[in-house]
C-alpha cells in the first residue's frame, strides 16, 4: 500500500538539501514542537546510554527495580475524594442558610417546612455532584486509550507483559495494529506508519524510521519496528495531556451568578433579621417584660420566616430544570449537552476557537490544478500519478489521485506488472506498467525533492521546479512530484507537479459568516503549518493573521501565569498553526484572562485539556471518547453549522433564565421587606411559614415551563452583568414591595374603619390570605413584565405552556383562598378585589420598566459615542 506521510509544509522544513519538501518523511513530533530531526547511529547510542539500556533490553530484575522507582506506566491523577466533593455541596453561604432554615423547622417540628427545604437542599447537591463527575469520566476515557499489553525484550527473550509494567529503558516491539505502549525511540527496523491524529491533530499517518520517536497512545498502521522506551505514565506526551485534563476546568458563570445573588440576599436578610429580632426583643422584653421559651420560640419563628423568604432555595433547581429542558431542545439541533452550565456559557461566548481538520475542512485530500512540464498536459500528470498508485488503496493521497482521474477506465488499458510501495528512505512509489502494444514504462510519484533527484533536472528546470514547489507551499498546498521512465528505468522525465489540500467544508464559509454576525470572533487552531491555515482562512473569509503557537508560548510557560504580552497576542491573532495540547490549553487560558468567554472545538485526545478548560468545550462529530467526555457540548452532525443553531438556542435559554432571575430576586425582596415592615410598623406577621413554602411551590414549579417561552434572541453574546441584574431586579422589587405593603396598609385601614368593618369584618388572618394571594398573582404578573424589554401588550407574547401553567396555578391559589386550604378562608369578593389591584399594578410596573430601559439605552448610546476615537480637532 502506498503510504506518503503527512509532514509540516515546506516553510518549516526548507534546508539546502530539502527545498520545501512537503511530503518528506518526518518523525511526526507533536504539532507545535520544533521541526523534528531523525537521530543518527551515534545519537541513538547516546540516548540508549542515558537510559542505561542497550538493544538487548533489560533484565527482569532491573526492570522490576526501575518499576519500583518510577512507578507504573499508567495515568495517575490526584483526584478529590468523591465523598468530600459531595459534602462540599452542603458547605457555603446558600447551603448554610437553607440548613439553618431546615434546623429551625426541625426544632419547632414544622414538618412541612422541614420536608420542602431539606428536599430542595438534597436536590441541588445531587445535581452539582452529578455534574462534577464529568471530569472523572474524561480521565477514564483517556486511560482507555493506553495499550494493555506489550512485547518487551527481557533477559534476552521476547515476553508479553502488561503495558503498565514497562519502564524507561525497556526494549519493545511495535507492529501494525498495535497501540504504542509508551513514548519510544525507534532503534531497529525498516519502516513504521503511525496514526497519531488523536494526539497531534495531524490528518494523515506519519512515516517513522530508525532514530524517530513514537508516542504513547498512537496506533501503528503498517510495518514493524523495535523501540526503546524513553518515558512512561504521566511523563509521556499522552500522560501530560491527561494531566492537563485533570487540572483543567473552572466554575461556570451561572454558578458564580447564583452565589453572588445568594450573597446579596443573605447579607440583606441578615440586616433585616437584626432589625426584626431587635424590635421583637424590645417589644417582648423591654416593653412587655416577657421573657421565656415562648418568647425565644416566637423570635425563632420570625427568623425562620425571614430565612425561608430570603434564601432562593428553589433557584438552583429551577435553573437546572430549565437548562435541562433547554438541553432537550438543543438535542433536536444535533447538539448534545453533557454539562448543563454549557448552555448559558455558550450564550455568552464571544470567541470561538475552531479546529481546522475535519471541522472547517473535509479531512479529505483533493487535487488542485496540476502543473505539467515539457509536452505533458494537466490530465497527463494526474494519469501518471494514478499509474503510480494502488487501486483500492485506503491511503488518502492515493484516493485523492485516483478520484481526480477524468476517466478511471483509462487505467484498464494498461497492465501493472510491478509495484514498489512507498519507502521512507527514497520517499517515492514506483510502478511498472505494460500498455496494449506491449511497451513497458515506469511511473513514480513522491516527495518533490526525491522526484527532482530522480530526473536529474538541469539547473534552469530545477530552479523553476523548486520555485513552483515553494509557491505551492506558500499557499499551504502539499506538493507531489510525478515522473516517467522507459523500460530501463535509468532515464526519468519530469511529468509535473500535483498540489493537494484538505478543502474547506461546503458550509464552512457561510457558517463562519453567521457566527461572526452573532458577535463571535472565530480563531483557527490547527496542528498544521501557518501557511496551510492561512490559505484555508482566506478561502473561508477569515482573518489571515495566524501565529506559530510555539512563538507565542515559549517553552516553560506556566499555563496558569500567562504573560500579558502573550495574552494580548492571542487576542489579536486570527488563528494559530503548529499547535499541540498545551498550546490549545494556554490559548484558552489567555483569552479567559482577558475576560473573554471561550468556546473550543476539537475531536482528539490532544483537544481534551482545552475542551475541559474552555467555558464551552465543543466536541465535533466523530470525536474520540476522551474529547466527548471532556467537552460540555457534543455535536452529532459534521462541521460547524450545528453550533450556530446551538448558540441561538442557548441565547434563548439564557434570556428565559435571566427573566426568572429578575422575577425571583424581586419577589424575594418583596417578601422579606413586607415581613419586616409589617411587623415593625404594625406588630403584625403578614405571612406564616407554611404560606411562604406554598408560595415558593406555586411560584417556581409552574415557572419551569419558562423553558418553552418565546423570547427575543440577542444579536450579541449575553452575560451575567450582576450590577445591571441587581439594579433592575431591585427596581422591580421596590415596585413589588410598594404593591404588597400598599395592600397591608389598605387592610390595616380597613380594620380601623367601622363602616368597612360593618360590611365585612376583616381580621389579621384574612389580611394574611389576601397578601398571600396578592404575592401569588402579582408575582406571576411581574414575570410577564420582566420577561421582555418591550411592553407586555406587544409580541413576543408568553408561550402557551407558560401561560397555561400560570393560569392553572392562579386558579389553584384562588381555590385555596376560597376554600381555606392551608390558609384562612377568603370570600370571592375579596379575591376579586385583590385581582383588580394586582392588574392595575402590573400596568404601572410595565410603564416603569419601559422608562428604565429607555434611559439605559440612551446612556449606553452616549457611552459608545464617547468611546469612539477622535478623528479631527475643531479649530
């Protein structure tokens, strides 16, 4: 089988003896490292000396001693105990407040309160614990890629040993179909073709020979060679990738937002609790001179009510369920969510780092326009190359040549009598064919410099030839020389040059354009050379400012302490070439350091660390298990087009969650302040603990249908701007407080008016029920207000599921009040009055919202004008 290796483009390999040889065999070092060099016999002997070994391998005792010293050839990652992780979800400001509320409920034997609050606490912990296990799954998938068995030369005999028992200095045999068990130096054998695409991102197998290196986890495709183990376990190229995966990852912005909201409400609740307890103690102890367990119990009851009112116990649950329903919607767009927080992260992503091979391109080599020499025509070059190819070959270059034939049946007019497969030493394939007249010819194809030497080109032709090769290299093409000879095979004539490239996907250009319209900067990240990446970028309409990753991140750079100069260079660049795993990881970290939300696409083991560290790691179609496990989003359709739909859907989900957050904060402020103000001004507890628990259920359970709500999609990335969220929520909360406390004031006035009392004898219990109904109805009407920047009377209107769920909830609340279920009974006339009251307030709140957004838009517009550069100065 013809096997022409994938190599770096000529710009990286030009030497006096190797002018721009795009198809020269290389050692296949990880993309992004320096151009590889093949070690000579003396250098190999020196390396074996450093390893304290020889081609005869180690003795069993020596191998055992080294194993005890260096440890097993396995990925070893220090992971936090799972039980410790689980307990961590019960530790923190919000869990503490929920646990305090549960404890007080338990002491006072308020079993309904205790059951609801404890259930929500356990649910939140379970969801977080499940999400945390994704890191362990990614590491497990990486470990599956390691070889289980290996053939090692121990004590002069070839033995089958566990790959985990290999040590540096061991001599092993690597044959076709086997996984390379450790990082090795090839010391004996003719040829080995290795597929290391999952490690380095290279699209074609790499040809190896004596003096080259092979990497743990790569797969031998052809040939057999003997190798000396140079590194094992976490010290291998594969192991370092796994170590990055274990250390990667950060808390999602939604988790941070929930914590910030919780901190805000807790601090406010603490201040209100001090006020509440102070008044209670003053009235009961100082004024009434009453002190005892009953007083302490009453104070505890007030604190319990305030705690339940202040802590958004259902917020994590509602957000999780909403995102879970959103994940179902994304699955219909062929995007599988493996981490729920990825949804809101994707909505805020402003930089998309995209792998090139297989994502922006087809991962299929194709021929471009041939360059004929002499009297040959373009199709003659293709036909000659096809004769030097194996029909039915799986080799990507052979397939590209055969597919480019104008008439494949033309091959049937000749008979191949001999075929010499690719040899990494002479870098060409040679075929001997006989035509219908019985004449014999030889055809060769291979690396440009090998064909040039074969044809013994004159200086003028050689200069032109090298210039063409360099020009192709500058455009990012792989060059392939083609030659023809008579029967003797001693005199060769140059037929021409073929140029090969992995072409862009048909939908890639439009997808990039749509992605940029959504406010994302797209950066290409590829293991190929900058020249190849730049050519693809031009064809896709992307920026052509690509950098060599190794030039940005110098050797020894700490990924957690990226220099600001490097981070700025990453931000300005349109993409990166010669990238390997640590570079991808560092690119993500650099952009995050500058405040960007980053999505990274990938499909190989080499992508796993960056996928896990990115705000939204995206495993593209056909990705390895390690990449899928590390990613937050898995695309099941090829290409990037799916991600555009996923971004739009994610922004819709984000808008729905943000609407809920506005509503939840405002209503929490409403309940807290009304409880405190009613008691401070009137010595009246406006709500019982069970009322607050029922309100939480009535408010949040139906609101989970907000996942289906109709929303406007933002044309730009959306983020958790906590200052804006808290300001707007507080404004809405202030109006809600005015609405609720206004009802309390009206009720107190009613009870002090004999005429009204004669019509209906209102008491404090009735007022509690009226406030309960007002909070249930007014809260949902407030949601209708905050769910859109427009007036509630214009589209987009609430979706049918949301509207029906809220109407059904209000019917339940009205029936509870009418029949006295869990609350004091209220006549239908007062229920009607409450509803008229909240509808009037809904209109008032909507008008205030419109005024607020108009002022905010004017300020933002003024700020943008001020930020524009000054282009001229008035005299």
